[in-house]
């Protein structure tokens, strides 16, 4: 704590005079005495003043309760307020100690009061009171030990006395509480356990033990003895009071046990057992009062009467229930209920007797029950019989009953009557079911006659066994005839779905031949064949319509091997060969079904829509179109152009160009794809806005040849030209934005988009991916045109004013002078020949009429030494009169 202020001497000194009194002894003595008196006066005054000031200082600076608490917390003594060698210091210390002693006493008393309150609330266990009290006393005495040891010992003694009183009071309270708890526990244990023990003893009765039997009385004595031992642990007064209650508790427990057994008895036997126990004196010891036992006996009699009356009422209800059940089953049989699994579980004779059936009532109910059981037995036997077999079975039973050649013949009359009623009602009730079957057959017949396809096993529900269960006689005969006719028609036409066009034409013609009058042997057979022919014709129409709507879906539905081939391509370990096999199989199958090669589809409409939706979604999410196309091209391989051709109208028009570029020039495909991305095209056009005219001029100049080869001849030439023009123009703008001049940018774009993929002549183009030798193909195409007279041409109507020979000569001459070689609509197919108006030259031969198409493979295989295309054109033709046109394959 802070250093306390100290009292200091005033330093007063008195000087002795040296003058006139130096040598005079008497005056000096007097002076000395006076001076001593003055000094004593001044010293005493100063001492008294110091004491007053010290007392005031000591009172004002005595340690506070907070300083006392800190000292106790740190277990350190307080320092004196002043030094002890001055009057001031001693007075200050004494006063401070007195104040300190009062503060400590007051604080200690409050601490003891708080400790006492916690002990009273049970917060401090009895075994911790001494340690906590001693700790408190030690804390307060330590505070004073350096200041005033005597005072410290005095405070310690006072606090020890108070703590001892508090401990004694707490000990007495705890002892009293423990005793009360013990008494309450004993009383509670006896009160709660004794009744249940007594009840269990009466419930179980005598118990076999090792060498003998432990009677109820013995068990009650043991229970009472155990309870008495617990009572003896109590103080004498309480033990005496509890002992008086013991017999009463046992009596009450016994009475309650008996009362409960009477009330909860479920049958008379249980209550009779209680009455016998009361009469035999089993309860005499526990219930010594005869009047109490009589009350219980009367209760048992009352309960017994109630149970007997209740049992009589229940038996009456059961008898009524049995009769009602028997009559209900009998009525259900008469109403035609199914006999298969008929419930014939009724009480036997003994059970009926126990229920109170006697005499004629017993005989009557037994007769009905036995009849029902017989009906149930026969019902199980006829459950799977046809209506015809059921009638014969009942007739045989009637004959056996009449002759007595059957067990239980006397009661067979009632049983057979029930059985016949059931079968009659059952057949009548099946009329609705039979009508439903007839309607189903009519619906199936309509589907088959209309050339429709039935679900698998659709006819199995009309098997003969099933129909015989619902039909009989003429009904059965008619429905079987209808079913057999449907099967015959469907069997004859079901193969049409997988026939080629030639096969189905032959099938229809064969059916027509059979129906010719000279081939008809019987009317019924002719009617069936006519029905087959009509169904087959309808099936062909349905087939053609389905193929036209979605050829791929038709193939997947009717040719499982094609669907399996597709499924193999979707597996993780699929190979390019798997895809090639699927594409080949799909193309061959659709071609077999009569689909023209340009109309063959590898995807169903649903698959195509999903492809387009997924592609557009990825494009909208920023996925580069070239990357998507590269992935699909890797999956589909060489068939990818065919897939793109199917999706051409649904995907962005530039897709086919980007797809081609992705295979040979991926970087350019990426550039063009990014340029077509949302927002990118507008940015590019804004960048090169000032160069737009130069760009347009440069692009149109380069695209002239391509325009001549496409736009003016083929049907989709204009659209194809616009597509390529747009790609070249946009790519040119990209290169211009990269600081190329419009001329150089246009040339580079043209080379990338068109020059690398096509070779050109004046009126047609050749895809380099297919045509490996453009010069050879163009020469051979011109040779075919120069020698077109060798081809069986279809002569247009405007050349038919003269003889056929003259018409052909004029038409051939016209074509040689004005004819043009042009591309097919699908550039992958080859070339065609057209007149100056764009009319395509047609062929007419044994295979019919068709366009004159020169496939690329055909033109690439003709080996000649003819000059180049340009040279031949310059010579005006006529240089190879010995040239023979090879047979042109049918497309």
C-alpha cells in the first residue's frame, strides 16, 4: 500500500546568552531552571499535539474493507499506517488498529453469515464446513499478524468461536434431516412394496421349494417379518407407531388384492376360485375380521352372477352370428358368388353344442353347414372348367345322388340345388364379361383390318382355354371363329413391316392373284383372303406414312438389330467401327424400305430436336461451335455430313461450313465460329465499317465463279451461295480487323472457306473431299455431254412434233450446243446435265424414268486420253467420236 505520512520534529532550539550572566552562577541557575521549565512545557505541548494529529490520521487512513479483502485474497498482512518511534506514529497506529479491528470483525461477521446461509441451503456439504470456516478465520487473522499480533489472536479466537457454533448447528440440522429422511424412506418402502408383495403371494399361491411347499401363510409371515426388520431400524417411538400400522397395511393389501381379482375376473371359473379360497380360510390370518371376509364373499357372488349372465348373452349373440353367417353364405351361393376358395369354416358339432344349439335347431344348422361344405368342395373342382364341362359335371353328380352311388347322398339334394343355382347365376352374370371380350375382339379386328400393329402377346388373352371359361355352346363357337380369323389375317400381314418395297408389292400381287375367280375354291376361303388383302393394303399405307413421317423411328421400331447397333455406339468403349456398322445398317435398311438416298435419316425427329436444342444451348452458354462440331464429327466419323444435312434447316446456316473447316483447318474454324458468336459479329462490323465497300467489292469479285456454279442451276443454289458468301464476307472482315487490306483479306478468306474445298468450272463445282482429280472428272463429264446421243433420253414434249428418231436427233443437237453441266442438289451425289433453261435431262429405260445423274465415282473411273475440259470446250467438241459412254448407275 502507499507509504503513510510521518510526523517530524519541529527542530526548536533555545540559544543561551553569552554576555552579562557568564560568570554569575545564581542567575545562571535560575535561568537554566526557567529554560528547563519552558522546554518541558513546549515538549509536552508538542507531544499532545502529535497525539491528537496521529489519532486523526490513524482514523482517516485506517485500512478499508476493500484493502482487507485484497489482503485476504493475496494472503498478505497489512502494513502499519505510521512508524512506531514517534508520538504521532504510535497514536496513528493505535487508532488505525482499533478501526481495523472493528472493520475486520464486521466483515468477518458478514462472511460467516453468508457461509451460514449457504450451509442452510445445502450448497456446502457438512464435511466441508470446517475447512471453509478455518480458511475464512485464517484469512482475517493473517491480515493483522504484522500490525498487532495480539489483536489478530483476539479476532481469530472470536471468529473460531462463531465458526464452531455454526458447525454444531449445521451438524444437528443435518442429523435431524437424515433421520427424517430415513423414517420417510422406511415408511414409503413398506407402504409401496408390501401391498404388491401381498397381492403377488395371493396370486401365485403356495410355492414348491426344494424340500417342501411354502404355503401362502408362510409367505405372508416372511413378508411381514421383512417389513418389521425395516421398522426396527427406526427410533423407538417411530418404530412403535409403524408396527401398529403393519397389520392394517397387510389387511388392506389383501383386501385390495382380492377385490381386484374379483373385478378383473374374465370368466366364472376365476371368481369361483376366489370364493373357494375365502371358504377355505386362506385369508383368515391377513383378514381376521369375519365381516370383512363376508363383504368380499358377497362381491364374488355378485361378480359371478354378472359373468354368467354375460356368458349367456354372448352365447346367444354367437348363435345368432353363426346362423346369420350360414344363411349369408347360402344366399351368396344362390346369387352366383364364386365358388373358388369358398369359405366353409364353420363351428363343429361340439362347438355348436357349447354355444347352446340343441335338438332340431342343432340338426337344422348342421344340415345347412354340410350342404355348403359340399358345394365348396365341388366348387373348387369346377372352378377351372369350361361352361360345358361344368354342366356335364353337375349332371353326373345328380345321377350318382339318384342311384346312391356317392358319399352323403341324402344331403346331396340340397347341395346340388345350391350348386345349380350358383352356376346358372354365375353364367348369367358373366354376360357382361362375355360382352367385354367380344368388344375387345372387335377392337383388335379393327386394328388388324386397318393394317395396324398389335402389342406383343395381344392375342394371348383370347386363347381357347380362356374363352371356354366364359363361353359355351354356340357362343363359344362364334367367338372362336372370330379369334381364328383375326389370327390368320394378322399372321399373314405382320411381316409387311420389315418387307422391302419389292417384297410387299409381290405380296399384294400374289394376294390379288389368289382372289381371281378362276383361283377361288370356296367362298369362306375367298372371304378370308379378301380380308387379308384389305388388311395388307392398309398395312402398306400405314407403313409408307410412318416411313415418310420419321424413317429412323420406323426402323428402330421394326428392326431391333438396327437399334442394337445404335446402342453399341453409345457405350463408353464404342469404336469408330461400331458407328460405321450402325450407319451402314441404317442406310441399307431405309434404302430397302424404299427411302431415297437423299432422304435417309440417321436420327429420329426426337433425337434431331434434342441434338439441335443441346447445340443451341451450348452455343448460348459460350461454347465455341467449332469445338462442338469437332466433338460430333469425332463421334459420327464420315457420316457426320449426313447428320448435318438432316439438321440443316434447324441449325445456323454456317454450321456446315464450320464443320468442313474443323476437319481440315481447325484454327480457321475457330476464328469463323467466334465471329458468328452472339455479339461478336456486330463488334467486327463496327470495327471495319469504313472499309465495307472495298470488302464487298473484293468478295463479290472472288465469288463470281462460285456463283455461276451454284446459284443459277441447282434448286438450292441461291441459299447455298448466300451461306458461303456470308462466311467469306465475315471472315474477310475478321482479317481486315487484323490489319490486312480488303483485297488480301478477301483472297485469304476465299481460299480458306471455298478454295480449299472446291474446284470450279464455269457451271459446276467439285468438292475436293470427294473428287480427288478434278481435271479428270470435268473432262469425263464433258465427254458424256458430247456423246449424250448414246444415252436413252426422255425427249421433252416440245421436240415431239416429228418422228421419234428426228426428235431425238434435234434434242441431242440442242443439248450439245446449249447444254450445261451442273451440280446435283446434294453436291455429294455428282453432276447432272441441263438445257439452257435449267431443265434437267431425264433418262427413260427399262427401270423407268429418272434424272440423268453422273456420280462422282462414275466420272472418276472413266479412263481416257482426252484433253482438258477447257481445251475440249475451245475445240467445240467432236474430237472423240469413238468414245463409248459406260453404263450409268441408277441413283
